[in-house]
C-alpha cells in the first residue's frame, strides 16, 4: 500500500471528517474519561484493548486516543478497501490485510509498521464480543515481528472510563508477558470475570512451558 493510498498525502474525505466529529461528540457527550495516557516518547506500538463487549468500543477508544492526539489504526479485510469505501477506510485509520496472500497477516502488518513513521494499532485481543476472556496471540506476534511495544488498554462501561497502561516490550516468552498484562488489567477491574480467565490462561501457558522444560 502506498502512502498515497493510505491518505498520507491527500485531504481526508468529507465523510471521514464528519464521522470522526460525530464519534468525538458522542465520546464527550457520554462523559467518558481517561485513566492514564498513551506513551509520549513512542510513535509505534500495539494497543491491546480489552474487554471487547460492544460495537461502541471503537467509538470510545477513538475518542480517548483523540484526546491524546493520536490517530488510531485498525486492521480490516482487504475487500472493505474497495470502491467508494476505499478512501474512507484509509482515512479512518484502516490497514488493509489480505488473507489470500502467501504472507500471513502478521507479516503484512509488520511491513506496515516498518513503512510508517507513526502507527498506533488497536487490536481487540479477545477477538470477538462473545469471548470468555481468553486472548488470541495475534497481537503479540505482530508486536514481536514489528519490534514494537504493547500498550494495554481497557474500557469500563460502568464508569465510562478508558484507561491506558505502561508499554510492555515483548520478550518472546508469551506466557510470562501475558501474565504481566493480566496483572495490569486485574489491577483496574479486579473482580471482572474475563480478566480472571486471562490470568488463568497466562498461568496455564507458563505451566505448559515448565512441563516441556522438565521433560527435556
């Protein structure tokens, strides 16, 4: 994807400007607040957002990142970046990924990180709204391949709060790093069941690694 196609050297479409204004107005109108901030000394990172319980999550995260002066990016199926939707999707921060190509999504997104000077990629790490709280590993593999940190982020719909945590540089030990992230999420919502599932997932991965080491 060229800089031109992603909207870097052209005026944003009228539709995207209208939609962004509506999103920001909704965010402020519902009285959402910030807890923490995005890293000010980093220009590239993966924002690991959880929990993913509503289609409104995109609105609230967009509003929160706007307050931080950051344009969030997201991954989208390449077929959405066609016809009259093409410029709109790019202008809203979309990154086109083609699952039919030989290179997988991780490689495609890592290449996009390498190409850009700034990229704050928001990923709903649970995958679907119906998740039990178990995380998919794609966000971690992207961060590893791109050589960027992971910024944890949560949305508390009861208190209308979006929070950002300190960046975590992936070490390659997924279980240990996931446990650190789980610890931060549980510090924000200690009784939230999905985050208890996340912590159990991390501990399970660490235990499996221990069994492999013992067998060797």
